[in-house]
């Protein structure tokens, strides 16, 4: 049976996104680096003009080929801006005739196509593949030692996965189906969950600064991670501590880096309870106001001072929220502005 035009358009778009990953060596760069695809940096690298404006009637637009140029609204959150950027990049790479986009569909190759413009079908499929490729799921699932059967049916886990990929919970859910990691019936269950509920469970009595901000659950497996999000996100850091040996995580480094430590608790694992077992130190902290910077915590014996062999836990923050207007931050970095 011949492929439908929509199916052919999607396959071409997915192939173009994969080709761009290869051309820019993105799999290596992303998995050895920040852990998310920096679409605005890619647009800058391709010398495609990109500007952010307070558009109210569209999320984004792309000029027709052979002109190239992308505009994205400042009126939406970072995850939507990033997906819109990937969609418009799709129009540019696939040399479409130009487009003004009022909505984004996150289902990638699962979006119903009846009555839809084939260029939009293609740009949606491109965006899903470009931002949320199968190798990026695999990277985070391995790094966190999650299993499909044991973890990915849990909405709390999928929420944490979505934060690390710099995408919305919904988009990441659809990617699980698109890459055939989970069947659609199970993802339907995940999609019924209210993300606000997941956030409030994690932060306990503390809430992120606004309803669109997130709560990160970070453990030793996130050592060296780069977090992308909003400056009023809340961080819940859970680290094992060998309290029996007098070792403690020295959290002054957080305060010195501008973090506000809201809560600091220690709990021993009771199951089984034995002497010398590590306790879990749980910190809830607000990141520094500017949302950027690096911090390294050390687990040391307070009386012994710093020892190069002490375990460390490092984080880099890119919690700057949505792009706020004019050039992208990637472009400003590139041009030293
Ligand atoms: Zn479009």
C-alpha cells in the first residue's frame, strides 16, 4: 500500500531532524553536555535570524524560503518557546513557504492529519524528533538508572524526565508513545495526571514561585547536571550522607552562591536499620535570583577541612525563564553581547 502524503511528509521531516543531529554532532554534544537540545543555539549556529517579540496572536512564525527568519513570542513559557523554535526551524530546514503558528501539537507522528496542512504536519514531526529524540530519552533513563517497567509508568518520574529534557510533561509523554517506549494506553493514563499535583507533593510545604515554575528532585545521579528552567523553580536535593563517619554535606556553598535554603532534614533509612548506613539529607532550596551560576557541594568531615577525595555534588543553572525579547540568549553569547 502506498504511503499517505501525510505519512510521507512526516517521514521526510523526521529524517531531516536526524540529519541535522548528525551534521551538528548534537547527540555527542548534548549527552556529554547539558542534557537538552538547545534549539536556539542551533538556530544561531545555522545563521538563521531569530528574534523574540511580544506576539499575542501567534506563538511563532517563519518567513518563506528562500528568505530565512524566525520570530517567537515572549508571551509564553520557555518550554513552549523551545518547541515553537523547533517547529519554526523545521519550516526553515524543510524550505517551506512560510507560516504563522497559533498552536503547537505535541503528538509528533501521532497527530491526526485529516484536514491539516502537510507543512504543519511536517513541522510538528520535525520539532518532536529534533527536541525529543529517542537517544535523549535513553540518555536520561540510563543516567537515572530508571527502567521502563519500574519507573516510566510513574508520572513523578516522567515529570522529572521532562524537566531534564527542557520540554513540557505533555510533549515528553507523547514522545514515549512516538518512540514506542510505552503503549498509548499507558501514556493516556500519564496524561490524566495534573502536573500541579506532582509539584506540590515534591516541595512539601514549599511551593515554587509561580504556577508555571517547577520542582526539581535532584540526587547524586544529577551530579554535574545543567538545569534549564525558571528562576523561581524550587530545588529538592537528596544526597546520601555517611553520618556515622562524621561526614556531612557542607551546604554553606549553596548560601554563598545565593541560594535560599528553606529546609534541611536528615533521615536514616530504617529498612534495614544498621549502624553506619547512610542517611539521606534532603535540602529544599530556592536558586539564586539571577538563575545562573555553578555551585559545588562537598561531603566532608567538618573538623578535617577539605580533602580532595571528598565526594562532591555540582550543579550548573540556566534557570533564566522564557526568552524575554530581542535576540536569543544563545545569540547574545555568540556575539559577546
Ligand atoms: Zn508551522
